C-alpha cells in the first residue's frame, strides 16, 4: 500500500525495558461508571462504517462511549509512534501489516488470541494479525485483493473487448497498443510499485519475493527475474508512461483524468473513487488480473491479498472492556455492519456479499473481485521489511532509469533483502 514512517525499534525496546511504567490508552472511567474509549483510524472514508459498529456496541453497552478519531495516513503513524513511546496509545486502533511486527515484537500490543474465532477467518487474515511468535496481536478487520481497473469508455472508443477471466499478459499488451493507437491515451500504466504492481506479476509467473520462511528474497530466481523483466520493459512501449511521469502523478490520478485506460487498484478504493468522482459511474469497471501466459509453476493466477486488524496496547488500563469491544468488532454482527457500510470487504468468511451489495447504486460489478481470494497471496512482509523496502524501491528505479542493468539490479535487490533479513 503506502509507505510508512519508520519506527525506531530500539526506542520501542527501550520503552519496554523501562517496565512500561505508564498506562496505555486515553480512556477514562467517570464517576458514573461510564468508560470512555478512543478509537483511531486513518481513512475518513471508513469513518461512518466504524462509527456504525461503535454505535451497535454501545447500544448494548450504554456505559461505554467510543470516540472515533481520524487522521491522515502519515500523521497516523507519527502520532502512534509518539503515543507508543509515551505509553499513551489509543484504546483501539487499526494496525497495518507494514507495521504490526515492529509493534508486536517490541511488546507494545496486547495478545488477543483468546477472543478471535480463528475458524471464521482465512489463513492470510490470521497471518496479517500475527507477531513473529505466531500469536494474534490484532482482530482481523478486512481483506482485499488487487484488481485490474479499466475505463470502459476508452475500450469502447478503441473497439476493444473488455478484459475477462481468460486474459493473459499478452492480451494486456495488445489491448494497450490498440487503445493508444485509436485514442492517443495510455493503455496499461505499469507503476513501479510492489503491492499495486510487480509483486502480482512475479507470483503469477511462479516466482516469489520472499521464500516460505521469509529469510531470503527470490529476485534472482528465474521465474521472478522473467516476470520482473516483463513488467519493467512495459515502460518501453509508447502506450505506457515512464516512471518520471508517475513521479508527478500516480496512475490512479491519470486514470481519473482519463489519460490512461488501465491500472492496478485495491478493492479498498473502488467505493471512495465512485463516491468522490460521480462522473466515473458507468466508466469505471474492474476485472480479475490477467494471468501469466507460461508460468514456471501454477496456473498463472495470483493477486496480492492484504488486510488490516484492530489492536490495543499491551498495558491498556481498561483491557476487559476493550477486549469485549474488539471481540464484537470481530464477530459476525460487527463484520456485517462494516461490510454493509461499504468500508471494506469483511475479513469474516462468508460476508463478502455485504461489500458487493454496497455498490448497488452504481453501474459497476465488483463481484468479480471475490473469487480472486481463492488464489490470493499474502502481502509480502517480514520483520526487516522497514529496513529493505525503500532500498529495494530505489534500486528498482535505478533499473528503470538505466543506471543499473536488469540482472545486476535484481542481484542488488536480492542482497539488500537477504542482508537485512539475516540481522
């Protein structure tokens, strides 16, 4: 997803060594027995859904008041880091896979394994909420996949059939060229991103970014290198912008302005896109990702699947109440409320249709996204990712710009990840 501000693990460890003398949470218990809890999130588009869940809980527990606080993505992690070091973390907060290992492995998050109905969630959803020790430090919130977003209007103008489940990389290339020749607009916009870009192609081709025990990278593996070469070389086509273009505007912005016909997008963003850009209704469509035509293994299908979880501080002073709230958030009732709000696809198995139904007022079929979970690949992560993520991205841009030859660049990326993971 997005880059996050790196947390000083040593600082968090020092806080833990100090014995966690403070009390987590900004909550308080009034003289009338009312418990006031804070709930921090980073997406204003999900505020209503989160508030609806809180209202459902407090309707049954009127002595509990939950204040939903929304900040921007970057501000969220800055504030959470400061709150962690001062032992004043919010009572409830979202946790992202990019960050959970740093917080969980430094003892800042409460073990909530006892309140999660593990049989109701997929292995990926559970893994997204685990620390390095395998314990659950969050209650699974939602799940997502990466899809192909496309502009039906540009396809129609070029006389190109819409993408379907049989599309391969070759079809993606052919359609892109045809659309560019007919309209002058870009085809597929191959952004130098991981989750919204090359990761998907690597796994479709039978390669991998991290091995199974997450100790070694796979950039130099033949299947990975082949996929990386294909993805990077898309920029050489006149129908694909180069990375200098994307430094000025993301592919999503180019898509919204009608400058490009296709790009990869996460399921979390489709409803906000339509809500904030009503002119997209009837133009925006989604499809399953095109598959690798000749994968080294598998059937050529893969999509990166990620998801958030709800967490609380290990030293929260209202732990019993907070855990009860978290248990509700992870229950069928709580997850259904989230899905019906359109906030995100519930992590709870069997409730995916609630999210699909949230699009009933729009001319778009998002149901194609749901079968993609069957071949979802967990978003790539290990405890050292904060150290290697930016370095790998920088090396990738050197390959794109021609500063580094492809094979040498992939070897450099391999070494960056392996050295960081070995520490």
